[in-house]
């Protein structure tokens, strides 16, 4: 699978979302969308990232932008995560990892010498026309949501 690049069409997805919803990327066309992939609900980095995006949600809303976090967790786990941390972002369940694979973020990871497949923390800024405007790979959480907001303002 060719790696996604800025200017290419963002792969569409239609996934179960938190709050018993469906989230389809193509249905959000006409406005920018931030799609961020994260490994697992309720782990330290993933929680900080979701809280950071939630904290800036009103600023993203003012720019007409939807934020969608995607992980392999189930929609039910997302519901608990949203409730526990009062999250304001939409969360999608990619339990089969097909969406993560289509975005090139389902990768081999290595922890304590053990290799396994998992989600690389990455964010994609998608413009009004469904094209990828910016990509952040191997995201470090501190300051990331602010950086995405700044990039969005430049669209």
C-alpha cells in the first residue's frame, strides 16, 4: 500500500462511533476534518491527547472542523472513555484495523523487545474537499492539538 501524501484523497471510512453513532468521513465533506489515530482508550498518552483536543474543541468548532479520534477499541469502550474524561471529540471504533491500515498507521511496534502490531499515533488534517492537507506521524502529545489548530487556521 502506497503511503498517503499531502494532496491525495483521504481514504473514506464508515465506523461505529461513540454514543451509538456511525462516523463516515465522506459525510463530513465540505468542512475540514481532523482524524487522529491513537493506540488505546484510557492510557496516559491517549487520554492526554483526547483531553487536549477536547479542550480546544470550541476553537475547532469555530473553524467548522470535526475532530475524530480512531483506535481499535470498541464503541462501548469509547463511551466509557468519553464519560470518564468528559471528552468532547467524536471517537470511532476501528476494531478490524482496516481504517488504520488504509492510513498506513497499523505498524509493527516494539516494546521491551517484543514485536507486535499496533497503531502509530498519527494525525491527518483533511480539507473541505476530502484531500489530505497535513500529516503528523509518530506524534508527541504535548502541544500537538495546538499545532493541529494552527495548521487548520492556515488552510
